[in-house]
C-alpha cells in the first residue's frame, strides 16, 4: 500500500486564493505595525487556510504486474536451409527455460512468416504489432530468433527495452547465387537481345573455383551449356525463337557445401514481337476482291506489303511491247528465288499459271513452306482449270485438290464442328446474326489430315488449313469474301477472319490449335488447354521443389478446357498434358528470401545500438538471461539482459482526512484570541 497527502478544498479554489491573499495582507500589516501578537496571527491564519484546504491522506492498493519478454521466431523461407530450423527450436527451448526460471516474468511468442510474395522477412512489422498488443510499461526485452535477414528495417518501431538477436546458421556458411541484373520486357523475334547476369559466391566460399557452369533453356526446352567466370558481370546475347511470351530459365548446378540451390536459378519472361511482317501478295487478275486484300494488309502499320497484279496476260497478242505496259517490271527471280525466305507470308489471289512464273519458282515456294514459311491461296474459277496452280509443284502442299467444278449459286458460309474448336474460327459464328451469302464456290477435295474449318454449298469444304513440314498452308475455296467487306446481306467477320488466318499462318502463339498455357494472378494459376480433340487428359504441374500435382480441367467452350489452382510458392512451374508442355513463372524464381542467405547481425545493429541489446550465435550453445538496470549494456559473452519494469496496477484507493476541519478552525480561533489577548495586555 502506497500513501500520499492530497488536498480536498472545502471552498472553490478562487475563494481559497482570495482568503490566502487577505490573510497574507493582514499578516503583513501586523508585522509592519510591529504588533506583539503577529506570530500568533500568522499561525492562526495558517491554521485557517489549512482547514479550508482540507488535507487528506490518499492510500493506494497496488498489485505488481509481471514483466513481458517478446520472442520473435523467424519461420521464413530462408530459415529452412541447412539446420537452421533445428537450431531455432533448440534456442527457443533455452529461452523458455530461462524465462520460466525468473519470477514475475512472462514470455510472449510471435511467429514471423513471409507472405509467399517478394516482401521477404517482415520482422519489424511483426514487432510493431506485438508491441501494440502489450502495455509498453511491462515490456522488459525483445529477443529475435532469426538469420538476421530482415527486409523491413525501415519500419523499425521505438522499443522501450533491449532488443537481442539470437543468430542462426554457422560461421563458415557459404552460398552461390545467380543474378539477372538487366533483362528487357520486349524484344524483336530473331534479333539478339542483351541480358546482364552474374554468378557470385557469398560467405566463406572456397577459393578453388574460378568459373561455374550455366545452362540456359527456352520454354523448358533442351538447355544450352556455358562456363562463366564467378563474380563478373556478363552481357549475354539471346535471340527469341517465337512471338508471344518466351520463358528463359538460367541455372547453375548445386555445389557441395553451399546452403541452397533456390537462388541458383532465375527466370526471365520476354515478350517476342515481330519487327515488321513482310507479306507478298500476287493477284492473278483484277477483280472486286483484290482491293479488299490490299486494304486489309495496308491497314496494319506493322505490315510491309509487296503487291503485284497481272494486268495483261502474256497470251494476249496486241502488238504492244511489254516494257510500255508494265508499271514496274515483275522481279520474279528476286522475289521467288533470291529473297523468298525474307517473306513471312505469301498470298496468291486468283492466280493462274500463265508462264510468268516458271515451274521452278513454284518448287521454291513449296520448299519455302516446308522449311517454315506460310502460304495462303484465295481461289476463284481458275483454280479448277488446267492452268490451276495446283497443277504445279504447289500441288504437293495445297490442302485441296480441285474437281474442276465451279458452283455459281448463293450460299451461307458456316463453321464446322472442328472450326468451332479451332482458334482461327472459334467464336466467330453468332446464331442470332447469320452471315451474308457468298455467290460462288470452287469444289475441292481436302486431304485426310487437313482441317476443314468452314463449309459452303452442300457442306463442301470452304476454308481448309494444313501443316506442311515446318510451315503452314491455307486454302479459301472461293473469291467471294469481299462481299462481307461490302456489307452484302449484312456482311460478316471478314476482317477478323483474315487477320486470324494470317496470324495462324505466321505461327502466332495465341492462335495455336494445340496449346497449353497459364495466366497468373497473384499466386493463382488459371490453366488453359486448347485442343482440336474432344477430350484431354489430366495436367501435371511440377512445382519449383519438384512436387508434382495432377489437375483435371473442365471444358468451358468447344476445344477449350480450364481450371484454377492456387500455387503453394513462387518460382518456376512446368505444365504438361500429353505431349504439350508449358512453363510459367510466379514471381522471381529466386525470391527475396534467397537473394542473401548468409546469416548476419549487421542489419539489426542500428536498432540494437539504440536499445542497448546485443547478438549471440545459436551455434555457440545455451545462453543466460540476466537482469540489468535501464541504460546499462544489456548483452555480453553468453548472456543477454532484460530490464525489470516494476509495473503495477492500482486495485483500490482510500482517502482519510489528516485532521478534522473543526479542529483546525478551533485552533485558528484560539491562536487569533491569544494574539488579541497578548496585544491587549501590552
């Protein structure tokens, strides 16, 4: 019980101060006049004022409260390497025993976990939350059990007690990591792009190795092997093989003795774009649809178009010299032999064999397609004649043999069941808005392995696609698509159809008919499988740590299957369904937790200097906890200190008057009477 004297005035404070003034004035007057009883008067005034102030004794009943020690246990990813988890468990048990042996002291344990993102170990945020839940007057110390790799020291709070670090790891730990210091987000297909990378050793690394092996794999393919010097920045040129997202994985193997291989790899995702699409359009003769092709290709600023039209056939004998009719001489040799591989797409629009292109040039086009080129044929009545380009070397690769029948009657183009699954025509048809009719169709017989996406009169093939070697070929068995462009009977999706068709021919990844990919939102994967088959198997997902998960996809539209899956950690994931594979990266392959893995106390040193705390190593064994006074050094060899706070809680308050007020008033009256008598006798 603790007591103190308080005052409980009988009158308002203003009146009491007025009484003090009057009493002081009267006392000063008595002293000035040298009255014999002035001491008695002063004592009487004092007794009167004390009576009005009403002094009392206030007694508090206090209950002592225990001191609190906060223990922050780091369970982030970097604590999983080597034997750090076992070290931390042992150090925590030692701390529990020390605190349990101390009277009036409690231990509060707080778990620090990373958020599976790239924020790293947020120990200071955890400490701030823990301090907010406890009375600061009771916090006697903070003990952090960690490898010291704290990534939010800029958020360190003000701590009213010593902060100590019990450091995991071993003094001779070392680790090797791969760092990608510069990588572009976009690059032009086929042109070299420079990435900057470095392989570096951290900690107590062995001195023997001067170089390290590096493997580079694109989209999970066969890796390329290199030897790079350690600790040197290297500029590495890379050429992207295709458009769309290219996933490049860099890795160096695990070396015996290093802490972890989680930072031995890195993933770079670069979007491949084409510089310019080079298209060669050859029109056999002027017709209404020729302008449609030209307008379509010229509307795209990324397309370089070379267009030739045969205005005057060689068989026309009118005596006019050719050099007086040609606007530009047709450079057949240059286009179809010397520079044919410079084109991304060749289009024949109603072209027939007239002797302008020798048969050897058609053989060049066939070889160009087989080696990865793209060919589109828009056929008219000439396709079914003896002059058809099918009668040339192109007949070996064209996906439709003409029957010589040309059907001139109106019909509505429709998408086949296969076309509803193929990305070129998927979603084009609208049941509520039928397409305008075409007026002519060439009858063709497609090969067995060709894909018929659209059909016309009597369900005859209208749009046929086929893979030929490394390249692709498309055949439109009509020259009437321009009617959609003119809005005939409501028109149709001509622009979108031809755009998709051209991009499929040029192997744009978004239009592959057999594709597996994933869209990433946070840690959620939306896995998508597109196929021309009616059914697919399960998709296997291989996580960065090698764990394999099997997922079943649900069909959402014809030929499209999807599912959503929550990834357990960030890193590189491999997807596989049948022979189709894909790789996808969630966050960096080497998270922030593994950028620096060597245990250190340097990061937390500024906070310890302010609070008086210190650091100990778990590898040194058990430690003691001692009491130290505030402001003293709170750490030493094998021990850490806590500052007793002496906190208490007041449970009751008692107020007892020191002397009854009537007694002070009686004393004041007696003193004043004695002063009067003293002065009267004199």
